[in-house]
C-alpha cells in the first residue's frame, strides 16, 4: 500500500565512511527486493536487487543484505562519496507481479 | 543500459484543463509500464499498471476516469490527467519493465495545477 511520511529519516555520514541504510518490508510473500536512489527532482535510479533465495549480494561499492526471518533489508555503501547524497528507497515485489511497493525512504547526507 | 524518458518534464496548467504525459522506453520494448505519483518528502505511490494492448489496471483509490492511461505500443504509454485540480499537483513518474524483469524509471514530470 501507500507509504506515507512527512519527515524522511536522515542518515548523516562523513565522506569516506561506510553507510548502512535499513528497511523493514511488509509482505512475507515478497520474493524480490530492490534498492533505488533518488536525487532531487529526478526519477529513482536502480542500485542493486536481490531475490529471496539469497541473503547477500554485492555490487560495486554496494552490498544488499536480506533477512527474511525479520523481514529486514539493508543497503551498505562503502567509502561513501558526496555524490551518494540522495534519498534511498527499498522496494519489494512478488514474482507473480512486477508491482513494486516502496518503503518510506531514507535521506543520506554525506559531510565533506 | 535501459533508458526511460518522460515528456514533458514540467507542466503548468489551469484548473479544469487536461494534461497528457508521455512515457517512452528508448532502447527496449516494454509490455508492462507503471505510473506512480510522488508528493514532496514522500515515497512513490503506485497508481496503475499499463499493459500494451489492454486496459490499464488501477490501484485502489485511483480514479480511472480521471487518470486515463493508454499503452498503444511497446515503447509508449501515456497518462492523461483530466479536469486537473490543484490537488493533482504532484511528481508523476513512470517505469518500464525490461525482458529481464528489471524495472527502470523515467525522470518524472512535475505537474502544477493553478
């Protein structure tokens, strides 16, 4: 359903540090999860995805961890850079449908 | 990579008029496209699923007569906001699904209704 939030939680990190953004998903039947990055005034940009038969997947500087027991998803960004500053959304889906249900989002601020 | 475009990027219209927003998959064909709306500081809300050659499927609470969707080809879906009112002002974003089942998003259209 709709995710509503007037105040996005914010994570502030020092440039060069690692960032961890967390997400709790709602549907235990979801089997596909994606992280998106959204910069101001732009559409979401695909970062990394993971299917429910995995618990970890790595990309370039990013790692997604999936804990199905507690319905928790996290995005780890290594050596965070100023260009990583954006709002990050997790999204869940089921293989029977391409429909995505988005989380409420987290704003990442990178301090120089 | 897969590219999705939207046109226009910004539109301002008077209350009561209709506005059409186009969503195109530039380098791939998309049987399925989606339309979302996003209010400031909020997440994306799915409005409808657009399927090529068939009627769109609307999410609960979304008025199908107000938000007309046409998916006439494998690379184009349009969203028409009919009789727009100020409360329809929002950021409208489309997405398209590739053959590999990955969903890519357009850059969004900022609609302002005066």
